[in-house]
């Protein structure tokens, strides 16, 4: 008889509603072992400072004086050692993603608190010809039933397949549509914990949600009431000064400011973008450089940064950090679309991804790096019509309630 799957609890609540604070208070009172997983190191330190008896599995060194040898104990080793002792742990998404299937037995008595959704799949950047060579040479073996691949070259020490070998060590690399390899977070780990809670917002627009559907992992949403959400949206709308004017015309095309659109811009067009942003910051928003943040895709950072905002770059995928909360003006020079190979991966498992929901969730996370997170007014320039419309539609959707009547 198949074991019944545990249900993951999704604390799906709008930014600023106190998810992390509530989690901290819950951990303080917990009499069970827990592991808190967050995207960034500064958030790790926040939990370490706020919750007694929590530990960060850092790299450590020991020295054997008899043998005259020094040994390095890496983060994953220390994580497993500490979990074997039942210690309360705080770590990053990056380290958590390096766990292997064989590691799961350490966490059966642990409660997992996942702060923000992690990236559950990664397309491995390898051409089909190289993949075919790996199969032909016997380095890769395909499980025809599950489409998982196993790397058999344990002694392999070359460069071409080094990353692939590392991904396969976690035992969940999948051959998709006979054309690409994708690493997926081993789904068993979500069933190995005593309980799993995810702290996020707009979960059903995330890749983790689609991943749960792909692997049939059950989840339940815990949300604020419709009235509370409507009240918060009205408050947010009143604090955001979203630029509406002629400078938005350069983003009217649906794909404007996407990666492919930016790749086709020439030097004169990039100059126009920079001049437009600089003009708005100086004349319309009247913001100082130190209080201005901007983003675009990393490869175009140097081409769009300009006078009055060049030092305020915030990565387009940044989330769960408060180090930019002084930014009173935020400039979003991006238009988010998923890698088509990621869409193919989910389609391979009969899961349809809603790119607009994903793009909105990513946009909101980025906006909340700025001053709005302190419930203070903030200027916002989003020239991409698609991204701006997604935000405006979200702000104006009060779930069919009259927000003005909420006390």
C-alpha cells in the first residue's frame, strides 16, 4: 500500500503581513527541532539573532596534531552532523539545494520552514550533441520509466561534464523530450520532514507550485481574509507613485525590455533609455542617487545604468532582503519571461505554467526591496507595459470587495 503523502502548508500572505515575524515567534516557542531555510545570508543572521539556540552550519576546520594534517568540514557535512544531533538550524536555499537523497533520513523529526520559494528546477546548459556523446560513451544511463539519468563516470575528472556530474550527485536529473537535461529538486525531501511550511506570496504563480503539481505533492494555502488583502492593497496603492506618462511609450510592445528585446537594441537606443530614466529621476521624482534603485538583466546592467542611478543596481531576482529599504525610487527595466526549456520541462509532466502569474510574483518581490516595505511612499518607473499592467491589475483587484468600506 502506497504511503500517504504529507501536505505542505503554504503561508501565502502579502508582503508586510508579518509572515517572518510569526515564524520567528513560533520557532521561539517550539519544542521540536526545526530548520529555517532562507535565500540570503543577512536573513540567516536575522534568525540567528532573533531565535535562541539556532545554529548556522558554516565551513569549519580541524587540525590533527599527531598526523600534522588539517581537515576541512564543508557546510553540507556540518548540516548533516548538526541535524543528527537534533540542533535547530538556519541555512540558505543554496546549501539546502545541495542535499542528496541519502541525506533525507536525518530530517524525519524536523519541521522545515522555507522562507520564500526556492528554485526547484534548473536547465543544465548542455547541447544535445554533447548529451548524446555522454549516453554513447556510457557516462549517462537513462531510466526509461522515469526519464531520470544516472552519471556512471565516478572517476571522471574532466571539464565538459563536471557540472552534470555534480547535478547527478543529488540523484534527480531528468532527460526531457529527448533534447535537454534538467535538474529538479529531489521531491522526496518534502515528504521526509515531520512538517513543511513555505512562507511566500502568490505561491500559485511560482515555479515551486508547478513543481509540486509535477510531482503530485499535496499542499494547502493559508491566506489572509479577502477583506484584509483588499485593505492592504488599497494602502499599497496609495503609497506607490507609479509613473504614467509619455516616457512609457518605449515599452508599449508586449516584449519590450525582455532579454531578447534588449539584445536587439543599438547604442543609440540604450542612450535614449538612460537619458529617459535620468530625466525622470531628476525632474519627476527628485531623488538622490543613494536613494534610487534600478534593475535589469545582469548582462545589460552596464548598458542601461546612467547618471543619477548607476550605483543603485538591485538584481532582478532579489528577494527576502531589507538592505535596500532606503530606496525611495525604484526603476524596473525588465520584462520577465521564463526560459522556454523550463516551460518544456513542466509540459513534459502535463503541467501548464502561467507566465504572467510568475512574472507578477517576481515583480512584486523586487518592488518590495524598496521603501514600500517600511510602509513609506515610493516612486516607481516600469516602462514595460506588460509588467506595469500586471502590477496595476493586481493593485486594482480587491477580490470584488469595496475596500473603502473596510475598517
